[in-house]
C-alpha cells in the first residue's frame, strides 16, 4: 500500500479503519485471555475470584479520622488526600494542625 499516493480524505478513512480494527482486536484478545484464565482455574479447581485478588480487596477498610473541626464536629479528615477547606483556613490563620487531632 503506497500511502504517498493517497489523498488526505483516504488517509483519514484508513486511519479510522485502523482504529476500529485495533479496538476489535483488543476486545478479541481480552476475551481469549479471559477464556484461558477460566480454563486454567477450572482445571486446578481454584475459584477465579481468588486469582484476581478479590480476597485482598476485602481486607481494605475505611481509614480512621485523624482531624476534626472543633467548630463543627461533622467536618472530619483522615489526613489523606487534599486538605479540606476548613483545614486550610485553620492553617492559614496560623493555628497548629496538632490542635485538630482526634
């Protein structure tokens, strides 16, 4: 296939066909891999959810609250992720975060 002789419209159409074919093959590969995994799991008598780590996910739980707003006890923060607005305002006022600890 000589791409240099193709028009821009033809190249775009070819590009779209390639995208569609790539997507189709990815789905096909995933389905084939899933079938192979299921067959292996069944052959050794292991439930599939054990293979994919469902047991590990069950161990995770909620994170304990580490900070609480003294003005509004409903406002709590675990100390993970982005600081809530009330924590930022507290710190901007020059107060210590240790005073918010639970």
